[in-house]
C-alpha cells in the first residue's frame, strides 16, 4: 500500500491530505483570512496519520505545492516536507 502525504501552503489556505493507492483517505483544510500555516501544518499532518491508523514510516512519499503563492507559506510547506523526507528516507 502506497501512502502519499499532500501539503498545500502556497495560499492563505493550509491543507493536508493523505492518499492511499490513489484514493483520498484524509483531508483537512483551514481557509481563513490570515496565514496560520506554521501553527496548523504539523497538527494536520499528525491528525492525518492518526486517523488513517498508520505510522510515519508507512508514508511512501510527500507531495508539496510549488506555487505560485506566498513565499513564506511555500517555505513552510517545503521545509516540513524536506524534514519528513530526510528523516524517513523517502522522496
């Protein structure tokens, strides 16, 4: 089973979804007026893993948006993805 964690932080929306073999199994999105990516992103990632009943080691890959969008938002998403990918040795 392939689990792919998807991160979107390019706009004011902050969203995390988890797909298993191409089927969406979790989605969480904040669509507010401010930028809350730094506060919400890791909370949403943890919720995704817990609700799917998997561990971080079960993730096969992480997809992150490339923009265009907020430079800071993009850096938050890319940094989170890079940290997880490095720790888990996944693409």
